[in-house]
DNA sequence: GACGAGCCGA
DNA sequence: TCGGCTCGTC
C-alpha cells in the first residue's frame, strides 16, 4: 500500500516532462524512504535517476517496498489532467496493478480521479558507484540550458573543459564553431558554499539529511533572498565542526581558490584537510541555493583539469529539468560519465552520460 | 436588403471558428429580429443553432426575411482579413447572391471591403422543441473545455452524471480511467442567480428582452465585478413580481439548494412556487454572468438524477465556443439530447448532441 | 485542416 | 513562468 500526497501536482508534471522523452517505461521504486526511479534511456546511452524523498510529501506512507511499473507516456497524459496547483495524491494497492491519482483543486470544489494501469517492468536497477569527481561546476540551470541549446545549433558535440581558467563549452560545426567560457563568479563561492554536499557521502546520515532538507525547504519557501546570508552565517557557525566543503584541489591547481577560501571562510582549513568529504546537514543550503541562484553565479571546484566531449542532444534533453531547479551541477572526471544533477525541494534528478571517445 | 453593423469583427470571427469545423455550409437566416443559423453537423449527429439579436448590432436593418447561404470556409477566410477590433458591416441585397463585408479600422484610416459569393442551401430549419430539462449545470466555460479536453485524451466517450453530489464527468480509456467531480460552488448560486433565465420561456416578451439585453451588454463591458451585486439587487427588487428562478427541484432532492436560497435570496418563495419559469428582463444578468464567471463557480440545478454518455469529440468541438463566453450551460434530461449553450452579449450559440445508447 | 508539442519572447 | 507562435503529425 502506497499513499503519497503531494502539495503541488506541478512537481510531478515537470518531472515527467523532464524524463518522458528519454525513457518510455520505468519502475517507480517505492519504499518507506521515498520514491526512486532509475532507468537507461531508450538508446541505452544515458541513465536517469530520480529520487523523491518521503519527507518531500505532505503525507507519505509506504508499507513495503514496491515497484510501480509505469508507462511514462500514460502517466504524462494523466498528469496533464491535473492543474499545476492541484494537490495530488497517488495511491497503489499492494498488488500494484493500478496507480490511482487524485487531484484536488485548492478549494476542493473539483476532485478528479484517475486510474492508470501499471505494468511489469524488469527491474534493472544498476548500482551507481558513488564516484568522487575531479571537477564540479555549480551554475544556474538556465545558463546551462542556454549554452547547450546554443551550441546544439552548431554541432552535435560539445567539449566541456574545466581548468583554472573556468569551464569552457566548445562545439564545432559546419557553419561555425562556438566556445563559451564561464569564469567562476566571486559571489558564487559564497552562494553555493554548501550546495549539494550530500552528493559526496549521502549515506553518512541519510535520516538527518532528509529531515533537515524538508524543514529547510518549507522555510525557504517563505523566506526570501534577504534571508540567505543570515542563514548562511548561522549554519557556518553552528556546523563548523562538521562542515566540510567539497572543494577538491590538487596542490598545483588550487591556489586561486584557496585564496578565496581564506578570505571568505573560517573553516577553510578543514576543507583542505579533508577534501571531497562532506557534513551531515548541508541540505538547508541546497534548498536555498535553489532559490537563490536565479541571479546566477558559477562555482567551479576541481582538483584536476578535465576535458570531455558529450553529445549535445542528450545534454539538451537533460536541461529540461531546469523547470525543477534553478541550479544545476556538472560532475566530471576524465574518462567517466558526466553526472548532471538537479536538486529540488523534494528530491533530485541525476543524469549520467558517457563521454564520446576520441573526439577532442 | 440587409445591413448590419457590428462593433467588433472579433465576434464574427470567433463565431465562425466555433462552428466551421462542425458545419461546412449554412444559411444565415436574417429577419428583422436578427440573424439565426441552424444546421446539423456534417455527420448529422449534432445540431448547432446560433442566434444574433438585431439589438446586438450597432445598427441593424433587414427589410424582409432572407436566407444567406454561406460557405463557412469562405466566410472564415474573408473574416481572417478583419482585425479583431475592426467595425464590421455586412450587407446583402435582396437577391442575396453576394455578401458584402466592410471592415473599418477604429480610426477609419483603413476601410476594407470584401464581396463573398453566396449559395443556395436547402433550408432545413428544424423546430427545436423548448424542452424543459431535468438538470442544468452552469459553469465556467474554461472549466468545461478543460474537462472534455482532458478526458478526450483518455477515451472517446464521457458519462455525465448529475446528482445531489454534483456533476461528474467520467471516461474510460485504454491507459487510464478518469472521473472528475464538480461540486456546486456556494458562490455560484448567487453569481448565476439569474443567468440565462430566458431559456425557459424565451417567447414571453422577446422585445423587452432584446432591448434590455443590449443595454445590459454595453454597460457591462464598462462596469466590472464590483458592480454585479448592486445590479443584482436592483433587478431583484424592481422586478420582484415577475422574477422567477429556474430552480427546478423535486421535494426529495432539493433540500440542500433550498437552504442556500433561503439564506441568500429574498424572493426565494416565488422561485419555489413557479419553478422553471422566467421573467422578461433576465438578460442584464446573463451579460454580467458572462464577465463575472471568469473566477469560476459551478451551479447545479436538478429535479432528477441524470446520467448520459456522449461523444467527447463533439463536446471538445462545442467547447471552442468558450471564446464567445466565459460561462457555459449544460442542460440534460435522460434520453434526450444534451444542450450545450453559450450566451454572449449579442446572442447565443447552442449545441445539441444525442446521447450514446447502451454505454453506461 | 485541425490538434498537439516544442520553442521563443515578454 | 505564462502566453503566443511555429512546426510537425494525424
């Protein structure tokens, strides 16, 4: 028995819009911690993984783990019947052959109910290794969208290169070549100081993580820009002992960033001691970053020069998730798949894409 | 000789958009009272009836009744040449083989003139009986549009069921079943209190009706929401003697509604004495309701449980008329055609659709 | 010719 | 983020 009540149907609608072109059928793996979806794209080139935290729901109950095999086109149709601000309740009984969706208008004058057939899908949940990446770019989702769209007009591939200089997106096409260099924004360092730290060691204390994330999420909805600096200070002080930054630096490439750190952050020495580790309560800021980052800012974290080439078609597709979050993170190491991650209030969507070989 | 001057070409454009897919050729029956069009749809399943009151025109003159046989595709083309806010003058001489359309820009800087060939069409004007329906739903046109669109994604038919509970639209499809329940909105009772009363006995005093309607119409364009309550009071008091409500109730099903009435309306006893009758000056409110109802509200009037099944394709088609009015009324009795009616400032468009048999 | 989806601009 | 416009499909 699953019952999950979502405050706004819009989240699910956007989520489906994000993945329905990539994947036709997928299992929504429901358990007490939330709902996960993981699937290769139809051409088995990319992998998409969605996580919806139980705590992101207004109400969530899942008695036992159950996979819900969903045809995404059908679900999209059914979700189209919801208005964005409808409350959305999804239910499935234990036999899991029907997904029941109820949409309640805000004023309850309209109640729409849909029953969708489920299907059996071979679970092919791959364990995704918790890679530590050599470089991470945190940037406005809209900017990423724009870049891959622009470049996709010129060519089919983009070389993404992260260096001390910044992050460069370069494409070559018949009519023209293009190259976009994003330098790190000074403001971004502060802004994203704790963005998405849970990526690094999500298992350390998942429960705290979730609770904090939810609490943070609701608060942020109310508070606004003004608040972010105060909160940031709070967290930095409160959590000084455990607050580790992702900033992975190699000795020969990190000077610039180290300078910044020392100017800005008291706890910088910890970061240097233990790069690529993280603390247990970072999510408050992840939420903030989401809302905060509308005004841009690029944060580049790297411990090694990275340069990889990817298919723009897929990146353009991934960038549809900009409806879910204002911020996107690109995680890269040489010769391993790119990870594109969008975090949002109730969860996260990650895309993995293998680099093209021998193209740069 | 016909000459009719319309304040805004947009009305005609929208009207044609509403019916051109349903009907290819039709007679515009012009007489001194206005212009009427009545036609079966191409597959002879639905009937569409349009009424444009003479009083709805800025100027109207029709010396003798004349049918203007129009190919709607041609007229649509010609109307596309008008800007929405152009003044539109249509003329036909007595031989009625040419329809002359003149579009005048607001500032008279541009005058466009078109001559369209007319054709002879066998008049097949059917008398439509003035049915009294067992149930009537008055609701925002946009909501009706949305519902039939949504459900048409799932299946081909919709069962519309009106009960004490409200009105339910239910469809079954391969991928999913859907059911939407609209409860009556409390605010709607007041809002639609006098909406469309002329349906019931339109012949009682047509002339007064028309005059009032036009006056009301122009006023309403200027006034807004704020005004509606005052006007309503005025009419109720001025016309107390003749102001009868539609509210048809059976003793066993009307309690809920009666309670509302008593709370809200002074003249409720009259309504109960003579249900399904109407007064002579209802149109002021019809107009108001049009503009008023953008913010929703569902009014359900019934004296009997009704449940019928219809082809969604047609309902979707009918719902195109939501460009003409913010409010739609569904009139139903068991085993007789559904009447879908949109009233607008200058007239009304009605669609009749026979129910599907043996499908529920 | 109409409908729906996707993209671009405000 | 929403609405309008354009392109592609049925």
